C-alpha cells in the first residue's frame, strides 16, 4: 500500500502511525479513504513549506478545506475529509503535539441527507418469491437476497460472513469498527440458507470458510455481490435499481412501519446512535398517526354527548 507523501517529515510519520492504529479497528475501505484525505493535506502543506504539527491551526484547516471546495469536492466528501482531519488531530493531541483539536472550530457545508427509497413491500415480496432453477448459483443468490432483507445486513457484513457465523435462526456479524452483534434470521431466509448450504460444496474450495463463494470456490467480493443483485433485478422484472444498501433500507423501513419500535430497529441495524436510525429510516405517517391515536391517552377521541 502506498505511503503518504512526506513520510520522512514529522507530520508524515505521525500520519503513518495514525493510519496504522486506525487499521486495527476500521475497515480497509475507511483506512484507504483516510489515507487519501491525509495525502491531500500533506501535499497542501508541502506546497506551503510546512511539515511540523505546530503549523496546524484552525485558519490553516479552513484554507485547506476551502481550497478543496473550490476545486469541486462534494459536500459529503468534504465532511469525510474534515472527519479524517479531526481524528488525526486527536491523534496528535494524544502524542503531545497539539493542546487542542483545531478542526473542531472548522465547519463544512451541510451534507444533504438523501436516503434510498425503500422498495414497495408487495413488489419486493414478488421479486423474492420469483422461482429459480435450483442450481448452486441460483440458490446462493436467493440466500443472499433473503439474508439481506431478513436481517438488514450491510454489504461488507454479508460478504465477510463465515460458516461459523451461522447459528440457529440467527447470525453473528461484525459491524462498523468491528463491533459484533447478533441478528435474527427469518424463516424464509433460513430456508434459503439451508438450500444453499446443501449445494455449497459444489462450488466451495475445501479450505474456504466463507459462507458465500463464487465460481472459483472462494469468498464472493463486494463488487460481485452488487453485480448479482443488479442482474437479478433485471432478470426477475423488478422495475427499479437494486443494491445492498437499498435492501437494508427496505428492511429498516418495513420493520419500523410494522413495529414502530425505533430502539429495536437501531439494535438490529447496529447503529451506535439513535439519531442515525431516525435519519436512516422513513416512517410512514399514517402508521405513526394510527399508533398515536391508539396508544396516547390524550389522543383518544371523547364521545360527544350529542352522539348518544
């Protein structure tokens, strides 16, 4: 993996140390994204002849992020870049190079909260119930679809599953920050997994621990899973784009509309903060209004004396 520029400078060495620490808890994708963010910062500092931690202050970070915005970086990318700089500054504080986090004084444009629209319940049920040819690949794909929707898994969580992670009507997953959680597996997903496991040996290499494997016998990658979902949506006649995050969002929205239990959905999704779940899901107003009318003592309509 490429090192950050200026790795021989004090800041470059600290950036490499920070990324090494991050790699112990974060996903490879997160580490690589933060590496790009720090590379952009170090290149900016190099152009201005700066390489010492003492050079980092709020004014410098504003100049850097302002320049990134001027060259067309999207608000979401700017927000992630700011988050990387903030965590790096916290690392520098822990090492005694800074006495405060200057990034806390810097703001970036508000990130639009665009959520994927959940697939209609009936359309998704028809899609999942579409018959297949019973081949190992078809059974594998069906098991992946059912597990995504049954348990609300992230793409990385499903791809990382091993055979040992399956238990009776539940599955153990490693979420963001490698935080483990147990999620239930619904009846239809359990049936699909049983069918797949009975045929998995026709594809899997002898020493392969992965639950889902490709035609070469080894763990199915993220891109391959995304492509399979796109292909299945086309061949089964689902008239909209399908990707893993949309299945996860559909799981959360449909479950929340039925149960109205935000805390339970938060636990199932593996969200550390309830506010994340509130943004992630889309409550159906009629379900909320009906639940309110049925449950709140002040909401129940009193009988009008004239109605008797």
